[in-house]
């Protein structure tokens, strides 16, 4: 098979098993630069305007509540980063824009996004409902420095200052260029350029997956080694959840890329899944159990060695206390995915256009499911922008037109 045919096959596999996800967030800080007071301070001290500026907390002590609302919205951007991989052809700047989301994780991603979005809206609406009293209290405490009442947003304006939009779109394939009304040679050239760019994007995504997995495994190794050798440590379930999430992303991207230093990263991901993440979901099983902590810490170190292409370290010798493992609990999120899809494109924001600005102001899917090879299975179907493709993982009946705004 030629290089061109191989690149086309890889591109088809990627476009069938991944989507591009993006989350755009708009927040409001509740602060404003007061130029008049800044000028007074500069004049009193004989300083120039470049010395600094006076930033006013418009809501006084309640500005901390505004920050809590902003934080809840910004967490959704962090949520996107934690569940996806970069999709860039160069790494000199920040990896912004659309990100690579495995189809196998898309339904859980949408459900959990809905939970975070609804939580942020509750915080926002609580402040909006109390806004008149909050403003009155803040102005009363500012004395002669209080801004004019018209400089404050109304409750409805305040709500529109906060917004989050999630988009999920299919990944274009290089064959799309053949449908363009351009000379065949031009289409072929564009196709070749796109293939090279996608291969670089895949390489960067793979490297990010490896780096993130190593970082979380390293945290696990350190914590469990302390427990195994009688040291003091505090462990939380997020340690296991973080490893599980990163290994899920690593196993998915590994199916379409080469190994690291001659070792398959897919094998390393499966090793962690089989030895750690499929067995343990609660850190209570490690507390007071030096033997188990040493065993799992050794597994983590071996996985790190595989991913880094370094020498496999020796086993850890337990010296701490022993205890019998305890059963671990599990939990299941139940959020209507279709209800989320109908609003995730910012429909609320569209119904309430952005106000005029003021003048100053895992559950990771087990890798046992594998990655579908569309060349051997089925060809990918086109899907509407911002709608999740139904690959058989869901039995919901719906009309696609319901999701078009």
C-alpha cells in the first residue's frame, strides 16, 4: 500500500472514531477601572499615568460571589481540556481551538458537560435574583466613590454576561477535496497538504496523551510508594480517576499512531487498564495495605518506563502495614443527552442577545471496546454540525431537525 493510501486510511479511521469538540465561555468579573480616582492618586504623588490604575470592585464584598460564578463557567473550559487532546499542527503556542474527542466518550462527555453547565447557571441565577440588594449594599459602603446606578447591569443583563457554548463537529476527511470545483491537480495538492497536517496533528495529540498519562502515573507512584514504605500520605479518589481518564485517551489515540521508542503505547495503556484502572476505583483499598500499594506502585512505574522507553524499574518492597482490600463503590450519571444537545450550542444566548457593553467596563469507556476500523467495517456517515453521530451506542429515537437552530 502506498504512503498516500496509508495516510488516507488513517484519516478515515480518525474521522470515524473522533469528533472535534470546543467550549466557548463568556464571563464577567464585576470590576472596572476608575480613571478619575487613578488620576487623583497620580496627581497627588506626582506620578505618571503609566504608574498604575485603580480597579473598582463594583459589588464590594459580594465581588467574591461574582468570581465564584465566573469560576463555575471557566471550569467547563478545564473540563474540555481534561477529556480531549490537542488538535494542532504546531506546538509553539497555546493549544487552543477545536480538540480531539473520542466518539466512545462523547455521550459521557455531553452528560457531564450538562451537569457542570446547569450548576453554573444555578449560581449565576442566585446572584442575579439578589442583584438589586447587592448593588444597594455595595453603593452604600462606597460613600462618595460609589458609581452611578446606571453603570450596573440589570439582573437580565447580568445573566447574559455569562454564557457557555459547546460544539461537537465531525472531522473532515481528505476525500472532501475531491468534491470541490477545482482542477484535479489542485484538489490533489490540497489533499496532500491536509494529510500531512493531520499526521502532525495526530503526532502532537499522541505526545500530549503520553505526557499527561506519565504525569498522572507518576503522582500515583509517589503516593503509593509512600504508603507501601510506611510514609505519611493523603490519597484521594481523584488520583485513580485521573489515571483512568488519561489512560482512556492514550489507548484511543494509540490505535492510529506508532509506538514510543519502539514500544506500543497501546500496549502500555492496556497494561495500566488491566493492572490498575479496571480493578481499583477507591483509594481506601490502599490505605494501610503496604503490599497492595507496593504492587500497584510497581505497575505504575513499569507503565511509565514503557511510555518513556526507559529501563523497567525493580519491584517496590513493602514495609508498611498490611490490610485486606475493601470493595469499591461505583456511581452512574443519568442526564438526558438529547436534552443537552438541544441547548449546548448556546440557544439561551441566542434567545437573549449579548447586551451592549458598558462604557467602561472516566467514566472512560474501557478499551476493550476498541476502535472501529471503518475500512473493514462501515464508511463514516456525514453528520450535521453540533450534533453527535449515532454510532450504535445509543438507542434514542430523535429527529435530527430538532437540533438545528
